[in-house]
C-alpha cells in the first residue's frame, strides 16, 4: 500500500515536472528577444488607445506589481510620456535592434517620425518583467533602410 | 518498520529519486533560461579603448585623430577643416557646451551594443547615458556605428535632462 502511494506520488511529480520543464523551455527558447518584443507590441502597437485598457490584464500577468504600476495606463505620468507621443492613432511598432534585455524600436503612426528611435530595456525574473527602463535615443535616427547602421 | 522497508524497494527508490531530480532540474532550467534572456557580454575592447582615448583628448584635433584611429573613416567624409563626419557625430554626443566628460563607466554590454555613463573629472555621473551600437571589422576597426544619448521617457527619472530633449 505504502509502496503504491509513494510510487504514484513520485510518478505524478515526474509528470508535472516534465510538463512544467517543457513549458519553461518552450517559453524561453523562442528568440531571446521575443518576450521584450511581445511586451513592446502589447504596449505600443494598436489601432486606437481604447485597446490598451483591454490589454491591461495581459500586461499585468507578465509583470511584477512594481513594473505593472510603472507601465499601467493608470499611471498618468507614464501614459503621458509614452502614449502622449503617439496619440489615439493607429500605431505600428518597428523592431530595429534586439539583444537580450534590450529592444530598440521605431513607431509608425500619423504623428510620429518613423526614424525616431526608442529603447525598451528589461529584466525578467521568475517569468515576469521585474525591471523596465524606457528611453528615447537622442541625437540619432534610423538609416535610410530603417536600421541602426 | 517492515512496511517501510517493503515500501523502499529499489524501484520505488529510483522513482522517488527521479522525481526529486526532475524537481531540482526544473528550477535549475528555469534560472538558466532567465539568465540567458538577460545575459550581458564583456564590453568590446576596441570600443572601450576608443572611449578612453577619446575622452582623454584635450583638443578637437586629438579627438579627430582618435576617431580615425578606431573607425573606418572615409576620406570623402573629411571636411576642409580636417574633421570627419564621425567626429562631428561623436562630438555632438560627448561634447555638449555645459559638461565635458573625462571618463565613463559601463552600464550595460551586449553584442554590438555598449551603454555607458559619462563621468566628470571627479567621477560623478553626467547623464544621460550614451548608447553605442557598433560593428567591428576583422582588423579591429569600427566599421558601422550609431551613437546617441538615452533620454529617459519619464521626466521623473533622475537621469532625465532638459538639455537632451
């Protein structure tokens, strides 16, 4: 009886760990930059700012509470600094350069210069964005091909 | 006691051990993958050497000489005063009217990317940070590059500076 219980519990643990392990590898084994790209697109690619509220839960699920408070549309200071540059216009994110923890992108909308460059730096811990820093690249623009060089 | 002994037969022990090992491996794998996502690389020595020499230069002619030493500079890009387009671009980032950086510290480093904080003569930060994107030729010259200041999006960020609007 004990042997059966021990073996059953162990087998359940093995199966659960195998599934979680496969999920973890799949989650992180896509391009290193996919997580950051996904977040940048969630934040800044939309047809109108009305869509942002609908993504609130998804964004919150990907961030620690501190980062979510920083990026949340309810953060008026962040909203003005980021969405204020785009406005309520259809916006597309153009990824220009990526490295682990770093996304350089441009915004294509009616009110932005598509050659302006923005930086999204991030760290991930326990599967959540634990640190995010956002910058504008001042003093440079994309090259004629939309790239960095 | 006999029941416990019977429960711990070799097969059961192996199964339990496998469960424990997989459990440990799961968390190890996760930490490895997370580290890989945000892994930094060593700063490129060509770029750091350029920055060191450039910031140590006292005159524009010295800075131009440093630029030509480390960058692939086309002679077509040199103007009548003897300064290259690269010199002007780098100068615009590092030589604002108000602050003259004399050294730097590395903030982040990835392949083809270096992020630094310029420092004054006393070692104090001179925000905003500088982002340098580069490609290096096989013979150690910077062939392609982009350089800019990183102005925080948030005005409340302590590194936000009005002069880098």
